[in-house]
């Protein structure tokens, strides 16, 4: 369709802008509708108890999921060994032997050290709270003198909250420890079964994938195979990069905390590495706890601990993230934060850790359906003049 340029004719650029804007609004409407449908279905399933039932089923069969994840993680390494002439079973056994050695070293060295440091920290917890109370009292007293304000009620509220927390913590500690020990050994048993299942899956992982695809309609197998490959690639990049960065944070923080003389340095280094798995907010949660304990020891240790946390965080943001995470899934910060809020609401801290891989998976599935059904065509409705 062509329109000649005259004063009475349509403004071509304005028409194209209106059409483009309309398509963008329609795109946003589709996305909002999909999100609304997912949220409504999730709420309905939760109210009917379906989610709780599904979680119980998943808990029972969790060793199979653990085994599949282990096989999925180590399958690329086994394939590389196959390319170098290793039989698949021998390569799988070699990878598992290295994994078991790592687990034994972790359990025999790191776990007892963290446990001993945790006991020492718990024994000094009342003194730490006393020191924190003194800091808070001094801070509010100085603030009242400078501003001429009466902040007694605010100070008393903070003190009461701290005392209530300490009382509840010490009262519930024995029960919490018993529950933790029970859950820990139960988890060890589940992980043990998962390791055994994972080894057998690793022996013939590609065949398992083919059998699963054979359960699907023949006409959709190629598309599903491509989708599974894309999901595996994107999620693997996200998981591997995140774990490597968190490990580097754990090592750097632990060394720095030990050198400065912070109490329980390995425990707080491990906590910082664990919370670093949570994007954006995680590093500040782990660092705040270490800095708080540092200031309870002395102002010097607290200040140096704060510097260490900031330096490691800058190192992560400007060195580790660009180098290690350069090829990982690119997700908008708003998308990640929204996912963190939703997953934290339904699944707590574990949900926050799993949020980014799940969002990466959802992104691949979303792109697959967009391209398959051509929901948002790229063809623009453009009106041209007689020169175009």
C-alpha cells in the first residue's frame, strides 16, 4: 500500500509509531496475562492442598531427582572422557571416585571445624549481645545529645526485641538442634540413595534421555529434544557460574576473616558463600552478620571485617562476575528480584537460591513457545511513500 506525500495525507512516521506502540502494548498484555494465570493457578492449587500433596510426593521420590541432577551435572565430564578413549563406565566411576574423595574431605575437615566454631560462637553469644547493647545505648545517647531528641522509647524497643530474640533462641536451641540433627541424617540417607541412583543413571545417561523422548509423540520429538538441550545449556551455565562465584567468595572471605582475627572465620565465610547464591540481596545478608560480630569483638576488627566484605564484593562484581559469569543467562535485575520475592513467599530461603535457575528455565520455555507459535511477529506494518 502506498500513500503519496501531500499535505492532506497521513503522516507516515506517526502511523508507524502508533502501530509499533500498539504491538508493544499487546506484547506486555500477553506477558501480564500469562503471569496472572500462573499466579491464580498457584494460589488455587495451594488453597486446595494440591501443592502440599505434590511436595510430599516429590519428597518421597527425591532420591531419583537427586540422582538425575547428579548425572546431569557430571554427564559432560564423562562425555569428554569418552572422547579421549575412556569407556563410559570407567569414566563414570572415576568422576564418582573424585566426588567421594571431595565429600569425605568436606565431611571430615570442614564440617567438624564449622561445628566447633559454631559452639564457640554460641558460648560467647550473651557477651556479644551485651556488647551490641552497649553500642546501641552509646549511639542513641550521643544522638540525643547532638539533636536534643528523646529517643528513649526507640532504644527500649530495640533492646526489648534483642532480649526477646536471645531468650527465644536459647529456649528453643535444644529442640532446634535435635531437629537439625534428625533432618541432617535423614538428608544424608536421601543423598546417599541419590548418589547410587545417579551413578547408574550416569552409566547410560544418553539412553535415558532417548527413552524419555520416546514417550512423547513422534512429531514433537525433535522440537522437545531441542528445547531440552537449550534448557540444559542455559541452566547449566547459570548453576555452574553461580556455584563457582560463591565458592570463590567463601574462600576469599574465610581467609580474610581468619587473618583479621574474626571469631568463627570459616563459619562466617561459609555463610557468606552460601548467601551469595541469592542474587543481589544475598551478599549483604552474609556480610552484615560477619561485620556485626566483628564490631562486637572490637571496633578495629569490625572495621577491617567491613573492608574485607566490601573488597570481596567489589571483586565479585567487577572481576568474578564479568569473567566467570560472562556466558551465563542474561536476566534483567527486575525479573530476578520479582522471582526472588515470589519464590521466597512460597519456598523460603531455598526458593530464593533456586529462583535464578528456575527463571532461566522459564525464559527458555517462554522463548520456545513464542518462536513455535509465532505469538509476536517481527513484521512491522509500515506505510511507505512512493520513493520507498
